[in-house]
């Protein structure tokens, strides 16, 4: 089952920087990672999940400042937020 994990602090490429969330993010674009969608059921805080499949999408999102992956009909796995 897929769950949302909110990026809270630290390195966006480390699982311990994310908290489990019951809500879908409302953020979409920006300069910081907002949330990631993982096929994982871990609800520990901070998350102890495997981010390896998302690392290219996290990097691409930080480079392009748009949700990743891109394409028509593709499920977005990484959302970003502004640094406001």
C-alpha cells in the first residue's frame, strides 16, 4: 500500500528526514522537497523506509523544481514546495 511521507528536516535523500502522513500534500512545485509517495506501510516517526527507488525522482525534482516523475497519466511520487 502506498503512503505519503512529509519531508521535515535534514537530507531529503535520507529516510529519517520524513514523517508518515495520512493526508495527500497540497504543495506541488518549489525549491524544497514537500512529500514523497512510497509503496510502504511504515508509520514510524521518523520514517524507516527505502527511498532508493525515489532518489532519481528527488534529484530530478530538486533540479527542475516540478513534481516527479513527469509525463501524461504518470503518478507523481515527489512533490515540492516553495521556500516561503
